[in-house]
C-alpha cells in the first residue's frame, strides 16, 4: 500500500478499494505524523508482514471503521485514533470495539509526550515558565472545550494567546449567558499532559526549546523517540494491535 501521497487525500471509497486489493494485515492510523511512531510497530511485526496505513485524519479513520463490513480484510484489520474531545466526554458506544483503539490522552502526541517525559529536558526555570504559560493558555482552552469549539477555531497556536494580551482578552470574554468553566479549567491544569490538545502541548514545550541550547528537540524527533523506545502508553497501543492482528491472521 502506498504510504506517501501527493495532492488530495483519498476518499473513503478509494481507501476501501485499496484495502480490498490487499492481503496484508493492516493497521489504519490517522496521518503521517502518527506513522513516525507506528512505523516502528511495522518493523516489530515483520513476521506478520504488517501494513500501517495513514488515511488522512481522524474523521477518515472513524468513517472507515463505520464501513468495516464493506472491507474484505475485516478479519485482519485494526484502527487507531485520537480520543480528541472524547477525552472529556468518553467514547460513544458505537465506537467501542476490540478493533478500534484510542489514545489514552487527547492525541498520540499526548501519549508520546508522557512516554518520553519531555519535561525532563527542561531546566528548572524553563519548566517554571512552561507551567505558567500552560496555565495561561488553559484559560482559553477550557473555555473553548466548554463551547465545543472545533475545526480551525480550535487550532490556535499558543503564541496567539501568550504573545498578544489583547487577543487573549477578546478570546476569553464571556457571552452574557456564559459562566466560566472553572472546574474544567482545574481538571485540565491538574492533568494537562492528558487533557491539553497534543499539538498545543508540544507548541508550549517548543517555546522553551530555543536560545543557547546545543541540541534542538522538535516535535517529530520526540515522536520518533516515543516509537523507538516506547513507554507504557505507546507500548500498550503496539501490543494491542499486534496481538489482535496476529490472532486474526491465524484464524
């Protein structure tokens, strides 16, 4: 299966057609960044000739799962998706399946961040600033989550909140009928590595990875570290996928 696509992402119909022309046990994942981690599982499962297929996002993964009966490979297929906002609400019952695995935190980035223990790379003063900025960013984030903001409006770089005070004030101004979600804010801050949007978590971390440092730790390098030496969260996804696909291949 092709793993490097150009142009528009394939449709769900095209992906089903591709899967139906393959005899390989297949793990469906969201995108190319996830492949940085899961290509290591592919190497680990050489005896299965495992194929890891990024399909262009969470929406595509869930759409393929919904159409599982149309896929000839259904007996040797598994799916991995980010929890996303379901980290707060729980997974809807129609997506509870032994073939569909979800991250423990908001996204695969959250699980990787925890497994690698990225914060150990911060000097004491850097960590203090990181935590202060996380709390400041979380003031907007908690409000956005409570409003169920999705799409581009949710994809806000922390710089927009932290570098422009007037913008933060504008974006956290309550509507006349709103009450600030203080309990949600406290929940996020108490376990930010799980609940904060993964890309935002890494962007907050990267704000400290600058200056006179001899080594630069970018997000993709840290994701690769999580795949090369998986901790308990990534290892759990690896193990569950490997066991399921091996069992299905044997039947």
